């Protein structure tokens, strides 16, 4: 009886040591490794099928007719103009949405008040709206048939089918991105540190800068990257509101569609690859910042 | 600590910079439209006319410079015919519209932006060029497709756009309808059954004519594409060894229409130029240009010059045989009308 | 230790941290100006219909089938995204392997690539003439121009949501809990499902909700791969476009409103759950 119990105790201790070893040196556990490589394998396969292959399609088709055709497509006057407009819209959207995201997530995670859930959900609305409907919403507001249409026309302000409309639509579809990234992190952090600082007499900006911000800077970066990427690629909403004026209100994605519809498949993919390159640039910038941190 | 501070400063300055850029650009775009020496025209058109108008605009600019001494810049806008018409109603300030079917221009007329009677403002129902509906098949025509009744055979896969989202597809539908009416002695139920069979063979119902062409050509779907004649020729030109055109025994005279958007030209003070722009489409040079871009010139003498290119012996019905666009749209394409019925159950 | 185990609850209404008024003001102003005003226009437009007309529009057979296609495909896409997104976030946070940085950067790609390009590329790949589609074609499975194709496009556009929602939380998650659980003899699976997953669940749910909502509204990429046959592969946003092409703004906004309502309720539910769970974990 006693013998048995001792063995049992030893087993537990042995198991414990085993586990500690596993935790401390996860690389040594073979079964752990199998799980690890399986997970990595499955994920990479998924990424390959869903993301890398479409990318390869873009690149292969962009270079199908050789380097000269590619360069011609990319240096085309309309491509450059579309690129400028896309960058303008992206920068505006990132700027506005960052400001909004910081304030809104601070508000919702540090203060308890009635209707928080509702507010958080309202902010998410642009996610739930089909981009096409988002574009339509602006038309129904600022367009000729919209309820502000007459007012705008009398003051000769152009919003839809002009650059401001494109910027507005881009801001709309990317509105919650920064907030969405910041909110969970701020929420998980809780508000005790801020409360302590406030009780010690720090002012709002100092609290934010010294306590909140260090916790969220990576989430903020993710948010900005997501927002920028989404803003660059936005198609549906902008397509409704742009009027497709060549060289004036065409963003890069719209220019891609036009080229594709002109049967210039190669050029269309070449211009798409510009967007891919932009995305890669953002990625490099992000990696650079991460590397600086270490 | 220092690093953290730097990080904050970085973000703050970034945000300030962004807002400066935004406000700066906002101002820049406001002042751009005030110059008046150079006349600007906006031509809102539909998808397949890009190549034609790119060439025509050059021709017109030269002509107008010679005639009036003024420079004119023409901005093009292309898209699905219906959504282009909608954008004009919603505030896209087109001076002229050149769309796929009169129905879309009528919609602009109903919003009060185009004066009544635009259809007779220019020759040939304001259609400077016409086209028709043909079949594009893969080289060799393995499925042996020669006429509309071959499209309903088992195993034939058809690509055509959706008439509800594409003006061009309305012409396709009506052409098939006209063919079967001629076979059945105008029995509506029989024709409906035929159309049902036809659309059961449709593999992909794209939203626009260009989308359908891309599905057929780029993605290799289907055995036959019901297409505009000019689109079909364009595909042949791009891939001469891969496709051939089949002309059915009966088809429809597709009349893309042009009109001046009266309320916009008044506002912009561009009426004279806009009128000249559309008028000049009927000149011999422009008509030949249309022919070179595979549109049928509406002037008989120029059309004859292209008799080798086009099958001029086709039996073509017109939209008038269907009672005009308003009537046709109500009977065939409105919600719950014949097109919806053939897809039910 | 970010997660406070003991929380001193201050009295309701007493706000210790300054900046409430400013944050509230700015949040409300921007939200109203940029989101709510355009949104009101949708309601105004839809209110041109009488209630009976509204009901007739949204319950017509074709529209209902559009909802069914959009919702079911978006649901499966979001589910698949939740599973793979969780795995991806885990792999990217916890493991080191060659090409990790690259994989991490790829996640945003579906946002940067215009939806139309995504649709064109996916159709190119997965149609029965495409590189991958032809493999499946031999097995008799059609991907492009079926609901599978629609789901595929929705998966593509939704990938970043789950990964990027879970990733920051996982990075902040203290490993001590896991280590403690494992030292107490819990298996890895048990540890994951009972210790890690509950911590990640709110973020996972949020990611799922976002991917789902995005899928419901997705138009640009889906139209290329869908086939768009009525009652079979016609998605709800396409029906909105089709109503617009007939200049029926009120009908179009009515359909849009229903989609909006579904997504809104879903998000409200998820947000409430998220905040509720936060409280629950906190106290």
C-alpha cells in the first residue's frame, strides 16, 4: 500500500519535471515539434493557396509581355495621376482615422458609461456596410439627388464625382481600422494604471503619453498599416462615387479595372503590381520600426 | 525613456504633416476648374467605346482647332451603360453622353437634365454608328453553332451578361427573342420556353459586356459568347487564331445613342462645342474611324466601304419592332417581367 | 502583468482619468460627420417606400435567395477564417521559422490588393481552366462560378481580420498561465482550450464578426468568381446594383438596409459579449 503511494508520488514529480523541461526547452520535445511543424505547414499551405498564388498570378501576368511593356504601363501618365490620387486618399484616411481611433478607443476603454456597446458597434458600421452601399450613401447625401445636393450646387461645391468624394469614401470604409486594433489592447490593459497616475496628479495628455501610449504603440502601428493597405486597395465605394473621369478621379484600383476592361490585361496586372509594391513598402517600413525597437 | 518620447513626437509630427497635406490638396483641387480659355468637355460613355473615342477625340480636337481656333480638352469616362447614366443623374457633370441604348438616355431625360426630343436631334435616331449581336466561338466551332437554335442544345455552354445590369445584354436577349418569334409564329409561350432553355445553358451571367468577354476569352469559360459585333471583332483582332465569328440568321440592329446633356452645357457654357462634337461624329472621317473600330457607320455610303468587313445581308430587327425601349423594358426586363419569369423555379 | 486579478471598482459616475469630455466630443463629432450623416441618407431613401412595399421588396424570392447566398457563404468563410486565422496568429507569435517576417507581412495583402484584382486572380486560378481549379476539376469539383468560389473570395478578403485581431492579444498574453497549467500536469491540448483560448476568445469572436460582416457586403471580388446566376450564385450586393441599374434607389436601399441590420445586430452581439467577458475576466 505504502509502496504504491510512493510510486504515485514519484510519477507526479517525474511528470512535473518533464513538463518543466518541455516548457523551458520546447525545441527538444519531439511531439511538440511535430505539432509545431504541422501547424506551420498547414498555415503556410493556406497562405500559399490563398495569398501567394494570387500574387504570383499578378506578377506573372504583369511581366508576361516583358519588361518594356511593364515599364510603359507603370509610367503611363494616367497611372501616375491615379497613383497620386490613391496616395492622397490613403494619407487622408490614415490621418483622420488615427486621430479618431486614438480618441475613441481611449474613451471606450478608460471610461464606463451607458451605451458603450452601442457606440462601439456604431463605429464598426463601415465594416458591415457593403462598400457599394457606402458609396451610394454619399451619392444620396451629396449628389444631385441627395438632400444636400441643392445646397452644394448653389455654393458650387463639388463632392461626389470629384476628389473630395473619393477621400470621404476612403475614410468611410477604413474608419474603424485603427480603433479596432487599439480597442482590444487598451481594454485588456485596463484602466488602473491611468487611474493611479491621475490620482497622483498627472494631466490627461501626460497620462496618455506616458502610460497608455507605450502599451498600444504596436497595435497602433498595426492599425495604421491595415488602414493604409485597405485605403489603397478600396474599390467598391470609390467606384460608385468616382465617375471614372480619366486622369481626374481614377484611383489606382479603378485604373486597373479600366485597363482590364480595355483588354489590356498585362497593363492591368502591371498597375496592380504597383499596389502590391506599395504594400510591400509599408511592410518594410513596419519591419524597420520593429527592428529599431530591438 | 528617450526612445519613447521620440516615438510620440514621431507620431504627432506625422499626424500634423498628414493634416497639412490634406488641407493643401483640398484647396488645390478647388481652383483647378476656374480656367476658361481652354474648353473642357466631359464625354460619359460606356465600356466598349474606349478605343474609338480615344481616336475620335484626337480627330475632333484637330478639327475644332482649325474651325474655331479654340483648344478643347476632352475627358472620357467609361463604365457599364446603366451605371454611367446613373452617375450623370447623380451629379457627374457630363456635357455629352454616348451610351449603349436609348433607354439609358431616356432615364437622364426623365430627371430633367436632357430636353425632350433628343432622339431626333441628330441623324438616324441620334445613333452615329450602330452594331449588331453576333456569336463568338472558339476556333473550329466544335459544337457546330450556326444560329440561335444551336444555343439551346444540350451541352452547349453560353456566356452572356445579365440584362438587368448590362445594357448590351438587353440587345442579346431581344435578338434571341426576335429569332424565336420568327420560328414560332409569334407564340409568346413557346418563345418563353425557348428563352428558358437558352438561359439554362448560360454558365456565367456577368454584370457587363466587357466582363462577359473577359470570362469567355481570359478565363476560357463556355463554348459561345453572345456579343456585340464590335466586341467580337476586337477579340478576333487580339487573338486571331483562337476565335471565329458566327453571324446568326436573325439579329438586332443595336443603336448606341448620343445626346447633349442640356442642363450641364448651359452651366458650363459649352453648348456650341458639345453640339459640334456630336455633329462631327457624322462626318466622313469620323464614320470611317467608327468603321475601323468595328462599329457600323450609320451613313450608307461609308457603310458600303466596309462591306467586306461586315455581313450586310443579315436580317436585322430594330427596337421599333418591340415598340421602343420604354415598352420593351417594361415587358421584358422590369422586375417580375419576362426575364425574371424565365429564371423562376 | 497587464491583467489585474483584483480590481478596485470605483463608484459609478466618478471619472478619475481626465479627458472624458474631449474624447467623447471628438469621437461623436467624427462619427456623426463621417459615418452617421451618410448613413441617414440610406434611411431617408428607403423611407420613400411604404411599409408594405418595403416588405414586398425584401421578401421577393430573388432577394431572399440573394440573402441566403451571401449569408451562408459569408458564414462559412468567416468560420474557416476563424480557424486558420487563429492558427496563423499562433504560428506567427509563438514560433520562429524561416520566412516568418514575409508571412507576417503577407497578411495585409488582401486589403491592399483591389478587390477586383483579387477576384480576377482568384478566378484565373480556380476556374476549371486555371492552375488549381483544373486539379479540382479532374476530381469533379467546380470551384469558380459556384458557391464554393464565392466562399473562397470571401475567405480571401477576410483573412486579415481574424489574424490581426488575435495577434496583439496573443502577444500580450502572459505565458505564465500556460506554464503553470502545464506544470500542474495539463496536456497541451487541454492547456490551449482551457487556458489560452478563453483569453483569446473575445478577440477571435471580434475577428470572426468582422470577417463575416465583410463577407456579407463583399462585391468587387465576388462578382468575378460568382457566375451570378439568379437563385444560385447571385449575392445580395449584386441585387442592390441590379436595382440601381433600374433607377430604383428606394428598393436598393431597402435591400441594403436589411443587410446592414443583420450585420449591425451581429456586431452588437459580439461587442456586448466582448465587453461582458472583459468584465467577467476582470472581476
